[in-house]
C-alpha cells in the first residue's frame, strides 16, 4: 500500500513537471518568436497579456489531446467566465432578435428626446468573443455617449461557417431597425459598429443596408481596426507587424480560413498569395494595393511582394474571399458611394492597419465623410483592455474616448 502511494506521488510529480515543462516550452517559443516594437504602448503589460493568452491556449490543447474538451471551448470559457453585476446607470437585458442573442444597454437617466442607437459586433477572429468579453466596452459606450447599445452574440466559427456570423449580425440589425420604437431610439441616429472581426461584420452589414429604401438610413459606421480583405497578407502592415501581439500575421490568415470553411489547409498559400489567380488579384489592385498606403507607413521594413501562380484546387477553396460580405474592401464603387459617415480607428502596430487605411481611401475617394483616429502606440486588441483592472492601456482609453 505504501509502495503504491509512493508510486502514485512520483507519477503525479513527474506528470505535473512534464506538464509545466511543456507549457513553459511553448510559452518560451512563442515569446522568442514574438516582437514588441519600441513604440508600443506599455510593452511589459502587453508581454504579460500575451503570455497569459499563450498559456490558456496551451492548456486548452492539452485538455483536447486527453479528451476532456476542445481547445476552442476551453479558451472561450476562460475568456467569458468573468461576469459583471448590475449597473446603477444602465438597464441591461438579454433578449433574442430574430433568434440571435443580444444584450441591450439602456441609460436609466431620462432623456428629453429619442436616443442614439449603437449596434455592436464583437471581435475575436469570428471564433472567439462573446457578449461577456465586450461587456465593459459596451457599458462604457452606453454610459459615456448616453446611447442605447445593442451587443450581438452571433454564431461562431468553425462550428458555424461563413456566412453565419454575417447573417446573424444583419438579421439582428434588421430586427432592431424595424422595432426601434420599443427602445426609445431615434431612427435617424442608428449606428453599426464593431472591433476587428466585428468591424468586418459592421462594414458588411452597412454595405448591405446602403441601398435599402424600406428602412431608415444608417447615421454612421464605427470600424475599430477592422479586417476587410483576404487577398493580400503581404501589405506593409502584415510584414512589419507579423509577430507583434496580440494578432500575428499567421493567426489573421488562420482565423479568416476558419470562418470561411473551418479548414486551414490552405494557410501557406494564403500567406504566400497563391490562393487567388494573379489576374483576379490584378483586377482588385485598384483597391487592394500597397502603393495606396501613405509612404510614411511603408518605410519600416516593407518589401514589395511578387505575385506567384495559383493552383486551381486552392482557388476552389478560397474563391469566396472575393465576396464583399466576407471582404468588404472589395465592394463595388456604387455600393461604397452610398455608405454613411464613418469613424475608422487603426493602430500602428497591427497587421490589420493597412486594411483600414485602404478602406479610408476608398471611402474618401467615393465622397464619404471619414473621421480617422490612429493610435501611434497602439496594437491589435488594445480597445478591449481600456479599463481592465490590472492591464489597462492609456492608448486604449484614448481610443475609446474618441469613439464615444
């Protein structure tokens, strides 16, 4: 009995040591292969957050390998486990709009006139994120701007592939616009907004609604470091910030492939630019072109990318990247010209920076008023940490203040 107990203790000790060794090994690998440029806001905090995210992903992978749960499920659980209590300044209610989960934030203070309505789509690469992960941000926007905020809990990939997330966001928006009188919102002041993948969804929904005559016109769209195209992952920002947390270049391509069809087998082709035929890429060069990025954003380690041939079988997997509902930067001029006034936020140390800069040019060329705010010391995901207990970022707070 004593021998068995000793063996059990030894086995447990070895297992724990191996577990820690594995986790620390992966963390160290990702740590060494990441880069935090000198200009990044509060680099030590960013490094710690990055290590926490890596640790969560590694533990999730181990749990998946031993059959307890999937890595994705574990990461989602860890991200959304902290819930906030009641808010003395807001009425908060969970509802469903056309079967889509939403959370509504309404200021308690009386208003002499109908309020502004803000529909918000969370980020998370179409795979992660939830009503909970963006709870603080939505509460802050509702209180500080005295608006009714509707946060949309759309379906996530890879369980629900494109266009599920887009359809949920569109349907929730349509439901809200058709029932606006129930929420004390001015139909002339409805805004769609979102960060990262949510910015992609907001841009797609805004384009879809641009020509609708049976609904109120959107007052504005707020796009926070949105991902807007999947044709070129070699734009200057993708090269310059390829290893800057919290979004690596490879992960950006991986996420959009997971959203597209839950299969990342074409990842290397997407990164090399061999997933779309060169003649099609050249056709879209009028909109997706590094030459349209201002010179000051191209000086930091950028090399023009040479177009290579695309295999037919790869293109069959990725041809939907040419659809504007997935890649809004590729919408026709006639659609872009009808878009509402736009607030666009970008971050210098973000692979998605140039998606935003290219869309800014398209909007301005089409006569759409654009307010652009660029965080010179910002990185991808910084907005969602604007008031975290331990890991708040002053740049994130500046971004949120400008959004409000």
